[in-house]
C-alpha cells in the first residue's frame, strides 16, 4: 500500500500542467455575456433559435460577441463599453453598427429587434409574416 504525503497533489487536482487552467472571467466579461444571451433570447421572436447563435469572448474583437449563423455566414454583434453603439462584424470586418447605444435605458429586446432588422436589411434573415414591402401576393 502506497502512502501519499498530505502536501502532495495529484494530476487530477490541477491538470497535467501542459494546458493552463482556465482563468475566471472578470465581472465585466460575465455581465457582457449575460447581456449577449439576453439579446439572443429576444432574437427567438424573429426565428433565431439557440441552435443558430452563440455568445463568447472574442479575442480579435476584444469584446464579448453574439454570433448568429445565417444563410450568408456568421454575423457578430459585439457588446461594447457603456455609452458606445453596438458594432456588427461579418467575415472579420466591421460592416456597421446598430442605431442604439449600450445604456441602462436600452432594453435587450429593443437591441434584438434592431439586430434582426439589420440582418433582414442585408438579406441575411428572412422574417416570415413581417414583410413590410408590398408584393403581388399581398396587394389588393
């Protein structure tokens, strides 16, 4: 029977050492991820379910981003610093920003609606039943 000293640690306790242990996210990043998830929950009204979005910290954008998978590729909504507009990226390039700023008064559902409209305007999202343009089918 082998004995281990009280101060001895096992590989299972801290990993093998070849991969650093994940750091705890700072409170700001945690709050940003929560806001990204709240915005994503608002996208469900527009047909974007949990299988089509992800929220995570993006080192390239240096911010938490909400990525949405569309027929035209991934669109990423970055969660900015308070007081700044929400930038939108596509294929790694900034292609615009939402027409609102991140403030305490800006509802996540409003941000979700603006993001859905942004995607719709770029033909990246089809919102069934919400066609504002008259077509031959719905004209009298």
